[in-house]
C-alpha cells in the first residue's frame, strides 16, 4: 500500500454507473438523518486514448447518497454529467477548452468572449429554486434531476447578469434566506460582480460591481452577516495576455506577483458600498472556511492559506503525486480585519488541510468547529476537526484510506455551536480498491457507520447535504 496506489486509483477513469443501489451498511445511522449528500468531481480522465493534463479537467460525475431516516439503509446513484463537453468528447474522442488541457478553458480572449466556453460542470452543486445545479468556473450551469441525477440540460438564470468567470463557490446564507455569488468580467476595466440569489428564486440581484485592473483568480470568498469579503490574493491576470502567443491554457495566463500582497475588499451586502480595503502579506487561497463580525468590531476571516500559488501547478496529473507527498500544505489561518484602519493580523490554527467545511447554520456567525481533509501521507490522509476557539483538534484516519471533503450535518435538535451530529465523508479505500462512505460522530470522530460502494470513485471536489432531497 502506498501513495502510488492511491494516486493511480484516485485518478483512474470511472465509467460505470449505478442507479438507486442499496448499499450494505456496517454500523448504524442516526434516526434523524433524512436527506441526501450530492457530490461532484471529475471522473473521466481519458478520451480517445488521450489523458487530460490537470485534475480540474476530468469530465464531471455526480454521486448521490440518500438517507431514509429511522433506517440504516443508504441508497447510491452515480451518473456522468451529460454536458455538451461530455457528449462532444464521446463523439469526437477529444476533450478541449478546459482549465489546463487543450488550449485552456477560455482559449484566448476570442473564445472567452465570443465562443461557448466549457460546460463541464465538475466543481460544485447548489440548489436554485427546485433545481439541482452543477457548476464550474465559467458561467455555464447544468440542471440535474435531484433524485436520478439525470442531466436535464443547460440551466439559465432568470436575469441578465453575465461574466467570463464564475466563482464556483457560492455561499448559501440560511439566516438571510439567500445565496451570495460572484462573477468576473474581463474588459477595460475588468470587474467583479457580487450578487444575491433569494431562496426559491432563479433571478440573481446585483449587490455591487467592483473594478479590477488586474483580476485575480477567485475560487471562493468570505461572507459575514453584513459583509462580503473578497480576498484578492496576488495570483493575477492581465486579460490582454489571453491574446498573446505561447499561452496554452487558462492557468498559463495567471502570474504570482507577491509584491502586491493580499488585499481584502469588504463590501456592505445591503448598500454595495466598499466598507474597507486592507492589504496584508501575500497568501494564495482556494477555499474560505467561514467569517463573522467579532464583538471587537473587526472581521474574522478563516481560510486555507498557501505561501504562494505553486499548488495550482502541483495539481497537474504529471506532478500531483509529488505535490501531495512533498508540496506545500494548506494551513487553516485566521485573519482579523479591522474596519477602522488598523493592521490586518493573522495566525495559523492548523497545518496541513484542505476542503474545509462548517455546519450550514454556522455560516456568517461566530462558530467553533471546522472539519477538513487532512494532508496526505504515503498511505492515506485524515479527517481533521479543529476547534477554532481553543486551537484543539481531533483526527480520524485509517491506513490505506484517502478521505475527501467531509460534510458535517448537525443534529436537528442541537443548538449552535454544538458538534452533535455526523460527518459524511467519502474515502478511497486503496486496500479494497473501492470507495467507502463513512459516517463519523461529530463530537468524537469515531466511526459510526461505513457503506462500501460498488466501485472506486476518483478524487472529487465538493458536495452538499440537502435535508429536503
């Protein structure tokens, strides 16, 4: 058993699909668990004998784990997303126009501005009205049947907001009954558009438009009760560079310019006004954990920070094994942003994690517990649980298992900030050459239940638990 085994299996194409399969469950589930975990990620890495270059470029597949309540049964469905990109790849034997493969997502500005970019929506899922929507980093969205995972076609919002880049991490705010998102538009000037989507609506409403002289690669942002916090790390592009010869892909057009530092732009969610702009040391970030307004009047923003953007290159398939073994680990870092003009400070709360999650009800609020995927070692990785108020942590690990993003589901009668509930996490089991769904206790991280899948699922990205589905 080794990292080689994990990587070979985790980046191997899965093309088998099952529908509403009952999984054998070892252990027991809480009676209140009555919804569905839907996960998204790349699953097809070879087409026509050619292999994609980057993890982000595999063709999308969705996975649904359904829990019945008062039952120890888990039902499982997986289905490749029948996007235009997928259908064209199956027909022609080629995948093109992705993040880092075959000329990039947005091959030059011409494709970026005038042609259809990829609809390989392999990053995340969200609920929009009654629809399950798969998303990626360009503003094309796929509508999916929430029960069968059948692809229903392209999803269109009922508004006129546009952009060239879509921030695939939208942030649902259950306290205000809306989801907040972000679009980037290249031009003169380039700009970011922040928007809200009221629950039940298909129509996004503009919060603010911010000018961006050199747009940054925005994969996520932070949200508090009153503010959107845009973290502009210095991984930037000049949109004109897309026109120059020699740039082969989307990511080739971004440069790490640490002398700029990392800038936090704080935007009032109600007025759209910029409440503060603060600069700190250069950090690269894919994922924010949570954010809230402290009693002291400063904003607390927790995110997974890297000292530079090398991680992007580290996720090319040719480099991934070396990166996971010896590359820079992400650290859970807490930033304090004073709104009155003081200096931004930060501290590390945990070394070596990614794909962080908090309870749905904790978003935008002071909170205690973050759950994340721990950094890989040779024979596996771990689930990390961090108490961000004390710095104490717990971990769950088993030799030969590579866990993915852990999703914490708080028990319905537990009050914030309790850790009573369960952690749902898929894990690639390299010993058995399959994937297992683990159900861990939220307080202790002890294993409560395990359900083996009928196949090995490649390393995926993100998912959500939907209590209503």
